[in-house]
């Protein structure tokens, strides 16, 4: 039982470190990676708690959360691949710049 308590403590510490990286990340991709890492650690913690309490249905919840975490990460990366964070809410990013239009023949 103490081994699982140590594992749960290590997972919580890793979650706190990922949360710190998500807040203080220098770039957008560092923050997305930290959020994905936090979600993965959450899946591990849910699975571990399900094992400790003897409830195998927690594994289904953990798998569902992992699927939602993966889909959310892909959605966020796709959103920011087409828009820059500063203009994400203001206007869509242009397909061509004015300098590209002038240089076209």
C-alpha cells in the first residue's frame, strides 16, 4: 500500500511541475505540451486511484479522459497553426501578404 502512495505522490508532484510549466512556458507550444502532460498524469492518477479503491470502472473513465485529452490537444494545435495567438480572436489570418501580391506576375 505504501508503494502506491509513493507513486500517487510522485504523480501529483509531476502534475504540479507540469502546471508550473503551463503557466510560465515561454512559448505557446511549451504550454500546450505541459497541458497535454498534465492530462496524461491525470489519466495515470485516475487509474491508480481506481486500483487502490478496487473499482475497475475507473479505468474506463481514465481511457475516456485520455481520448478527450488527445482530441483537445489536436484541436488546440490545429487552431493555432492557422492563426497567431495575438490575432486569434480579432480577425482571421490573411492567406497572402501585400508584398506577395505585388511580386506576383
